[in-house]
C-alpha cells in the first residue's frame, strides 16, 4: 500500500469546506428524518446515566442512533446524556455507522464530534465514513470531507473517489486526483482512466481528456492501454473536429492488434461524412467487416444521414438496401431521412414509395415525417397535394405547430403565393401557434422575391418589436433587394444595424452592396468595400470583380470623351490615356484570377 499522507496534507492546504459542509449535511439529515420533530422522545438523562456503565458499545450505538434519528437538536444534549462515554472510540463510530444506515446522519454526527474540544480524527473512522459517502455517490460531501480532515484514504478508495466525482460531473476534480496519485507514485488501473475518459466525453470536456492521456502516458501504463482507451480517444478527436488525427489513432491501434468498438468506428464515419470524404467512409465499413466489428444499425444511420446531408441520396439509398439485405430492419428515422433526401432532390415518386413502404412496415408517420413529405410536395409546386397531406396529418390527431405552419408558408412563398402565406401567418396567433424567426425570415424572403420591400421591412420591424433576435437571413434578402432597387444607402443602414447586433453577414451580402454602389456611380466606395473584404480573407464573387471593372472602364471612357472635347488634348495624350485604361483592365484581370 502506498503511503498517501503527504498527498492528503497537500490537498488540505487549500481546504475551506468544513463550515459549509456542516450546514449542508445538517440540512440533508433533517430532510432524511422527514421533518420528525421529536415524536419519539428519549428517556430521562438520569436513567441513561445509570445505564451507561453497564452497556457495551453496540448497545450505546443503537441508543444514540435512535436519538439521532428521532431528536432534531440532539447535538445540544448528547454529551450530557452520556457524560462518561468516549464518543471518539473508532469502534463506536463503526457500530453507529451500521446502526444509522444513513451516511448523511453519520456525517452529521462526525461533524458534531469534530467540533468538540481535543478532537482528533481517527483514521479508521475517517476511512469508513469516506467509503460510505462514495458508496452513496455523494460526491460533493465526499470531496468536502476529503479536504477537511487529516486522514489518508486507501488508494482503492481514491480510485472509487475518481469514479464518484466523474459520475457527479466533477471531472476537473478527477483530473486533479489523478495528478496527486501520480505524485504519490501510485498507478491507477486502466479501468479507472477509461471511466474518467468516458465521463469527460459525456460532459463535453475533451480538453481534460488530453491532459488525462498525457498523465496516463507519464505514469507508464502504455502497455495497459486497451480498446476502450483507443475508442474514447478517437471519439474525443472527432468531437474536436480532428477526424484525421482520430483516423491515425485507429490505424495505429489496428497495427497493434487492438480493434475499437463500433462506437469509435461510427464516430469516425460521422466525422468523414461531415467532411464529405465518402471514400474513407466506405473504407471504414470494409475494415469493420474484416475485423469482425459488423456494422450495426447505428453505423448505417450515420452513413445514410451523412450521405443525404451531402446530396448523395442515391448512394444513401444503396446503403439502405444493403442494410436490409444484411438482415437489419430499418427504423423510422432512416425512412424519414431518406424521404427527406429524395424530397430535397425533388424526386417525389421515390419519396412516396418509401413513405408507403414505411407505413406497410408498421411505422405510423409522426409530425416530422408528415412535414418532410409536405415540404417535398411544396418544393415541386404541388401545393394541392401538400394541403391534402396537411389535412390528413391533422385528421391523424397531430396539432398544427410552428414547424408545420412554417413548412406550408415556405411552400406558398416559393411559388409566388406570398399573400396567401401572409394570411396563413396572421392566423397563427389566433390558433396559439408561435411565430418564430424562421416564420418571419421565410415571409421576408418571399416578399423580397416579389419586390415588395416595404412589406419585408415592416416584417423585420415587427420581428424586432416582439423581442425576437433577427438572424443574418433576416437582413440578407432585404439588403440584396434594396441594392437591386438602387436604395444602397438604406441597405448600408441595415448592414450597420446587423453589425451592431453582433450578427456576422454572409459574404454575398458584401457583394450585393458593392454591386449596388457601382450601379449608383460610387465606384471608389465600392473599391473600399472590396479591399476590406480581401483584408478579411473573404473571397468576392467573380461578378463583383466584373462589375467594378466595367464601372472603371466606363469612367475611363467618360474621361477620354471629356479630354477629346478639350481642344488642348493632343492625339498622343488620347492614345496614352487609352493605353493606361487597357493596362488597368489587364491588371484587374490578373488580380481577379489570383483571388
């Protein structure tokens, strides 16, 4: 056994918990008593005094336990009730711990005992109470107790302590305890490290995982690293969007003869799907099969979802069929994901086939499934079918929601029926349906598409008046339309309002303003906006360069015309100016190709 006395002295140098701990435990013990206001009063102190000398420790522990459970303010009279008894006896505390069978009442007694003169915490009592707190998963009291009293827990107890604080979300305390154990020369079991890794993942603290792993390697447990450790490290790298690093760990672990569990593979597959690295996705599936880690239902979910998000619905459909061929039964999420993918591509025939197949398999469509297909019909302009399906959804018992209303409003706006969408929007509050930012943005975009800038502006003001936070989309379409209509100054005011609200504009919004400035003859200001974009490493659209070049050429032509009308301008000067204009044009062409 490693001597951890120096470790605990180091920990206690920062102790400041005792007072708060006593208050906390007193409250807990009162709650445990259920508010018992002394329904069972103890016998008179004189009688107890006469009996004390004849009773052994277990009998007194039973009596004291009864007092603690039944008398709210027992601390005030316990010493007078048992004036000659040694409550510091560790055997008594061990027996009391059994009698009470309540760790919080036991801790309350211990804190009362620590307030007595000449109190010296006995290591046996401290360790027993500490272990009891850990068994009860009382991580906060256990932490406070550990820092408050001079005792040296067993290494096994500290490993249990690490697990306890991890389960309670105190993962930083776990990392600190690992550091203390390392300084004391004790090497925790790899299972304890893995438990801490898992907890850090659960609570989103990948930063602590790397600190833990570094400490783990310094402790010299490389040979003990197992497939669980590798799996957690892979998941941590994926969570940090470092998929390539995660893949490197996988390859190394496979070379070392360690094959992580499916969770690690699934996380990697999800990461490569986000990066659109589908070659790597298929390679991982093949590796899983070769290494006897057969892809499970969650593997296929990740692949299908990733492919559909990347507009690879046909490939996702192939995986879907392969899944069925391997004996797996697709769930409703998979069906809905594929239906949505086909709807995005406008392939309603395929989406409808899957819809009816899903129903035949016994899956009743939910609100999200209905809205997915409604969106598909709206996208291709079949609003009549969309409305029929909407009514069928309501007849099936689903109520109108913000999601369903937004879906129909979008469909109407996409096909020039914005006024109908607006009427539908105005009915939402009457049905107690909340209008969110998406509702407003959809209508703003719809009105802008039809050139109804005034209505769009009013909707933006209404959105703000209702206390909703506008998004970038709330402004983008309005700024674009204002620039197209020549209201560049108003567009710039909206830009400033968006900037003041801390919103990051879309790159294309700057392009719209530059084009609008050029149309209004403010070419120099347009150039200033372009330079600002380039300094911010933002890539303008090619059309923006063309617009500026055309505007500069036009200015050059007008200048040449003015000079030509001036009798003092010679033919040589005209030729020189024309060459300069052409040279500027070529320089702009080179600049555009480089950016």
